[in-house]
DNA sequence: CCCACTTTCGCAACGCTGTTGCCAAAGTGC
DNA sequence: GCACTTTGGCAACAGCGTTGCGAAAGTGGG
C-alpha cells in the first residue's frame, strides 16, 4: 500500500529542496519537473472523482505525451495512490482503461479553532469527511488548556486515520503568521499574541502542522472543491473577513495579512469602528444587522465587494458565515444588486460578477483546514 | 552575434508550446526547465548590472549547481547574450570570472499612447533608453490616423534597433483586453471601443506587439526596475488608476480589469462621480485638488490606499502622475500618514507600508511598455 | 468469418536536463 | 616552495519526457 507517505519521504530526500536562502528564486531540476507533473495528474484524477479518467485524456489535459502519462500513472499505481477502475466504451478501437484516485491512500485532519468551539474533521484524499469531532472551547482559558484540548481531539482523529496521515491543518480567527504558524492578536484574547501554535502542536502530536486564517482555509477548501478562477469568499459572522483566491491559489500576502476586508473604509469619517478607525464596512454592516435592516447591511457589504471586484477583477463572490446564513436570500440579492449596477455602468465590457451562497454547511472551515495539507499534493500552492 | 532572436526561434520551434487548449494546466518538460533556468540566470545578470556576477554567485542565488550554471552561461555567451567582464579580487583562491549581460543583444520599443501625445522609446536589454520619439496626438482623430502615427513613430525606432528587436509594447489608457490586445471604452472616445490595436499594429509593423493598460505598464517597469515584493502603483493624473504587482508579477485579472482603483467607493452615497456612482475616490480626490486642498486630496487617496493595503497586504505604495508631481511632498506625507495611523492601530503586527514617489520622470509608462516585451525573457510572467 | 482500420498503451532507444566525480588552473598564506 | 582554497571545466551519469514501433483489443465493411 504505502500510500502517500512514501511519496513524501521521496520528496523529502531531495537534498536541494528548500536549501536556498536569501531572495533568490528557485532553479528547477528534474525532481521539480517530476513532482509538478505528478501533482498535475493527481489533481486531474481527483477532479474526475468516481467517474475516473483515461490515460489519453490525462495526456490531452496536461499537454504531456501519452507515454509520459503512462509512466507517471504507473508510478502512482505502484505507490497505491491510483488504481484502474474499469473500462470505458469503445469509440472505434481498443477500450480505454479508466483510472481513479485511491482516496484511502492518504488522510489529513482539519481543525476549526473558533472562539467558543472546536471542530475537527478527518478527510481522505478526495476531501471527503471520514470522521468528525466537536467540542466546546474557551479561547480565553489559556494556551496550555486550549492546545491540550486541540491535541486530544486531533489525536483521536489521527488514530482513526491509520498510517497514511499527512498532518493537521488548523484554521484560527484573527491575524496570524501562516509561514511560521504563530498567532497574533486574537481579538479579545491578548494572551495569545505571539503564541507559536504550529510548533507547539507539531511537537505534541508528532505530525506536520499548518496554521492559517479561518477565511483563508475556507477559501482554499472552496478552490479545491471546484470553484474555478479567482474569487473572494466573504465571511460575515461576529466579524467580517475575506479569503482571496487569485489564479487558483490563496493569496495571503507576505505577512498573511491579506483579506482584511472588514476594515475597508467605505464611509470617510463615518461612525467609529472598534478597530479605532471610522466608517469600516464591518461596523456599518453589523450596525445595520443590529438595527434589523438586512437589506441595508447587504447594500453596504455589496459596496465593499464591488470595491474588491474592481481592484482585483475577480470572477465570483461567495458569501458565508452565521450572519449571512440568517438571511441568505437578502444578502445574496443585495450584494448582487450592487455588483450588477456596477457592471451596467461599465457597459459592454462589464460582465457582472456572480454572487453565490457558499455551498456546504458549518464544516466549511474545518474541511478547508484539512486542505492545507492535501492541496500541496495536487499542486495547489500553499504559500 | 545572433542575440536574442536565435533564442526566440529556438523556443518557438517547440512543437508543444501553447498547443494545449481548454482549461488544462501545462505539464512541464525539459524545454520548460531549460527556459526557466535560463531566464532566472538572465534576470540575475541583468540585476547585477555593470558590476557583473560570478558563476558561483549565480549558482547560490538560483539553487542550481555551479556546473549547471556553467552550462547555461556557456550557452548564453555563445548566443551573444552574456559575456565575461573581468575578474574579481581573490578571496583566498582562484579569482572569480565576472559575467555580465550584453545589453545590445536585444531591444524593444515601448510606446505610451496618451490622450494628447505619443511617447516612444527604444530600450536595450538592460532597460536603458537608447532612442526616443515624441509626437502630439489626438486620440479622437480616428483609428486610421492614430495607428498610422503610431506605426510611423515606432517604425523609426525599430530602424534604429537593428535586427535584434523583440517587438513593440503599447501602453494605453482606459479599459482594454491585454490578452487579445483589443481596446475598450477609452473614456471620451467611444469610437475606439473594440478596436484590435495589437493585430492592426503587428500586421503593419511585422513585429510582435503587446498592449496593456498604462498603469500596468508603469507597474511592470517599476517591478523590473528593482522594486521588490508586492506593491501598488497609484497614478493620479486626469484620472486615478492603479497598477498592482503581486509576488513579482503584474496582476491584471482575467479581463485585464484589475487596478480599477479610482472608482473604489469610500464615501457611501457621497458626491456623484462621472462614472455614474457616488463617493468614488477619484471624484473626492480630484474635487479636493480642484478646491486647492491637496492635503485633503492626499487624505482621501490615503484612505483608498489603506483599503488596498489591507485587502492585499502589499509591501509598498508608489505614487506617480501629473497631479502628484504638482505637490509631491504633500501627497507622500498625506498618504503615508493614513497608512501609519492604520499600522499603529494594528499594534505590533502592523509594519507600516512605506509610501514613495515613483522614481523616474514622465517616461515611466513608455519604458514600462517596452518591458512588456523584455520582461518575459527574464522570467517575469506576462499574463 | 475475415480483413482492414482505429484506438489504446507499453517497451526500448533516445535526447536533453541538471548532477556528480574528478581534475586543472590560479590564487593565498605560512 | 608547499599546503590549501577557490574557481570552473570535462566526462560520465541518472532521470525526465519524447519518439519509434509494435502488440492488444476493439469496430465495421465485405
């Protein structure tokens, strides 16, 4: 079986991977080519799902020769990551063999660390949830207690996952450093400032750990789940944030600071926001919600979304979060109205930016967190 | 000599380059590796400038082995793109041979097509301006007349450039389609809507032509010119626009629509803008300029810049354009003040985003337009 | 039923990439 | 003058995708 672990140890033995220091860009060698093409094929296998995909189709889609695809898939089958799954009907010649991903060849744990609860899932290579845990949590109870609870919950799921476990992804609210896995000011919980969550958890569990913002995790999950192109995931809950996917990969910025959508000023010298500034979208939007004026809240949110759409020229806006879920129709229509109006003003050029409710329920963030470990296998850049 | 043309014909003979259709991503083969590494080395040679750089230094910076660098540079020297340029002092052993780019091995023409004038430059591989033309122009005079003037001016410079000419880059105002080189509504000149500028000019001149927005060209020029990381170039002239560089490459978005900074709403239901909306940064900012309140204009611009910095987590804001040039100090200080204030609110995390005046004079856009052809040689993505 | 044709796909040889092992050249420093 | 360090080229090598070729397994016409 071997599964995904063998692949990883193979890649890890590359003496040159991540050896470079300083500002230099990475030169490519044959190992890079190999892992790039392998990831491409794996991604197509994953996308094909239970339907499967033939070797020649893989060749067409990747631009590689059929022979190269044969070699790559042979390796994947040997490693247990891919398998033959029947044959397709003939189109005038030999019937094509259908290949599919073996989902059980690898697993990852995704944890959504929220202010008042902990939600963890174990997912397979297909991204399907295999097991789930949930626990109440008090982020203010201190690092030791929280990390303990986190490790315990994740540990239970790891035990279920067998030996092909890629690691644990943790999605947390508030500013943090994705590259180093360190939390910054979690709003309202100053004691977390600077806490090295990734290393603490990795040492405790003995598996790789990746930390990211909740909105980024959600956006990654959506991107891997099939949302193509560039899009913004806007999350309206107790706060307002965004996850940006630009060209199939999550845009975090050099300091994991990107996506600070809520404190975009759309009302110069407007009402004060808890952040200290005035006229932030978050303040205006939530105030409208409090006044029981969801249509106005949607209009405000739409204005922010339109600004973002203009700046980045994205393909889609996805809405999610508890507050959205309370009145989904109103928000989708309200935001769409602002974007449609903007497209109308732009004339022929302005294809309107579609607005949709985020598919999936309240496990979105936890599933996305698991993708922090899975996505790199499929060539989805992670930093 | 050969120069850059031989390299291009070599790459063009790749039967698989750009053959793929549909949504598939590109598989990598050895030709891709070769051109990637070659571009990496060329970029380092270019960055090193007249100082030059040794083979071992190239190896360190690229992560390639010294032997690979030797092979690559040998090829470049054979093609006339690189040359030895003396020796460095010893550090305890054999003295290192210094290599440098041969700037004359390739040229490109950059044209800044503005509303009332035409500005064209011929630059070498180093990006240095070798020749320059300038002409008055009336964008409203119709496509035939304008393309004629454009072709004539560019043609004169092409004649100066010898045989190693990569092509012509054209930077134009207003919305356009970079991928297809088609103009959209140039504000105030509806007759240009849908005009295939790239193909018209390419046929006329018989050389490759690339078209882009003026702000994108300027941003590309700045990125190639040495501005590292991610930054936003804000251009305040008769209008207000932005060019975004994210991770060393220009972000245009799928429809070349990114960077629409001016019509970002920062004053909900504010004063009407000529675009049909209300409270756009451009309207507020230019109104303040008209009222002779540059400090207020800078504050408004700063608010927009802060929104952008928060959304994208960029490293730097660069200011340019005629209106900025009229009161540079006030604008730089005013915008910086807003960003500093924002960083202060963010606390320890908030490294402030530096604001600078764009270096170089009013040739910035034309030089950037030339980089539309040069940058791909150095591995700077162009799409 | 047979034969020509198409489609799928693997084996073997190949070309080209960066890598490794080795050695010569050219310096420094004792 | 000798030991050592640094630079960098030559040659052999491993591994990538590619090409040439042929076997296997279908379809379809006579």
